C-alpha cells in the first residue's frame, strides 16, 4: 500500500494535468478511505487518519484543548467534529505521525475548473513573504490567475472594516472602569475557546464576523454567483467556514502549503510573475496577521474616532492556547487592568499558523513592513473602506453598529 503523501501528489498532479478524473478508477494501490478524504473533504473531520494508531497512551487525546479526540472501539483515533476547532495540536503531537490535516485542494481545483461564474481568491494578511521575499501582492495576484482565479482580494481590507466595527462597539459599550471587551476578529481558535470553555464570557464578544467571512459575504453580495476560496495559514479557518450560521460566505479554504503545492506542480514561480498591484488596505488591516495587531488596530482607530474619550482603551494580548487560557483566567480572577483582550491561538499570531511556509518571526517582519508601507494609517483614513460600505448599502460608518447581514453574527 502506497503512502498518503504519494496518493495526494499523484491525484494533485493528474487533476491539474488531465482533463477528467477517469484515472481514479486505476488507483488500486491506495487506501480507499484516504482517497475519499481527498475527493470529498466535506464528508470528513478536519483531522484525517492516515495510519492505524499503535500508541498505548495516545498523545493526541491528551493534548487536545477541546477534548475532540478520543480512541474508538477498534483503537483508531476518532475526531468529534462538533468539538474540533482545527487547532492542529493533535497533529503536531502525534508521535506516530498517523494523522494529518484536511486537504481541500483537489475539490477546490475541480470547482474552479467547472464553475461558470467568477472565482475569487480571498488572501489572508499573513501572505507576505510566504512564497519568497520577491513575491509582491501584485505578483501573487498574477500567479493565482494562472491557476484559474479571476481575481484576488486582500482580506486586510475587510480587517479594516471589522477594526472600525470593533472600535465603534468599544466606544459604545465600555462606559465604566469595570467594563471590558474581547475581540471577535480573526482567530477562530480564540472564539472556539470562549464559546466551548468560557461560555460565561460570550456576552463580552461583539457580534461580528471575521474578516474572512466578511470578505466572502461581500463578494457574494456584489457577485451572487461567485465562487470564493480563502487562502491562509490556518486549519481552523476550514472549521470556521463550515459553521452553520456563516457557511454562506466561503466555499473552500486552502492553506499556503496547498497553494504552494499547486504552484510546484504547475511550475509557477510567483516571483517571476508580472505585477498587478492594487493597494486598498490600511496599516491597521495589514498588521492583523501578527500578535498584537488587532489590539493596535482597534486602539489607533478608536483614538481617531473619539480622541477625547474619558476611559481609554487598555489592551492585553496572548498567543498560543496555554497563554490565551492564562489571560482569560487572569481576567476572570480580576488580575488584570486591561479592558480589551486579544487572543491568538497560534504563537506569533496568524504568521505562526500550522500551515505557514516561513518561521513566524520572519513572517511578522514581513507583515510589519507591509503595514508600514500602507498608504493609510487607519480605516478612518481609508477611502476604499467608505466606498465599499456604500456599495454594500451602508451609508455611514456608524451603520456598522446596526445589524448587518454581511458583518454581523450572534455568538451562542
């Protein structure tokens, strides 16, 4: 029996180079369960079994912060889809390397090939430097068009909008020294932790979708027949895209690693592509990708919105699951003076996601540099934010506080 990696690359290569999928009938040497996972990832959990569990004391069960992993009757590893947040910790800690993360690339490529309408790539702010230092946003846009995308949208523009929404929420809701707010932007692991482990804190999370969901909904509002594919560093985003109340926004989620695999098979070098530059986001939206970025973005935006506010914003950040839990426990016990809390499930923030291509320290440097190059400091200064809100039917910035089908969700 051939390995899962051999199966994955054979199916990927032949999907890209052959006109139909008839070759699947000839893959007798591969595990049928693994093949079904690749072809129909929507039917399976985010964590896939690629080998039999041989551990007497499975480490993956012990390390899962959401208690989503447990052994089945036959000794195999079982993942509870309702509890799994896609943190990837079980994969990283599996001693036998018998589990791996969902790969949606085959299904996404088939969808791109067959879709009759527009196909948009929604690219996370952490993309800077992932495909080499020479790959600018414009070159990446051209490379993605070679794959079959009609356009690329930087999700940082929607991080701008969600920054503005969170700053407005803070200004409206934080009236006393004892009030506080938990960020609702960006990290699905942070939100999952609050909803599954610290349910009593949910009322302190503003009713907002993530920038990924906002971008997908905005595209589908303006182009109802569009196919939307998010590209980022995170397995947890695949879980987020499937949540019942927001699954209308993003059709597929691919990681940077999956896109890099496509580039390699198609012999595309993004660094050699022509420029297709379109700067729309501010510094605030671009720095979401590293720890502290959301806090800084909301703080600077709030100061622009209401510079004379009596109760100032005092931020606290944590990255990595243990540090996030410690910060929340400090909040619950009253051992903090902060009133705005930002949590990132991965060390370093999104630039430290489980499917990044470069170390998170280098990723942070690239994101910070890109933020410094932004033509606008905050969403208030960004004319593209105002123009986009108008196109989506929101006449004023303050309209973001009203219930919007695009930017609002209710956490339970």
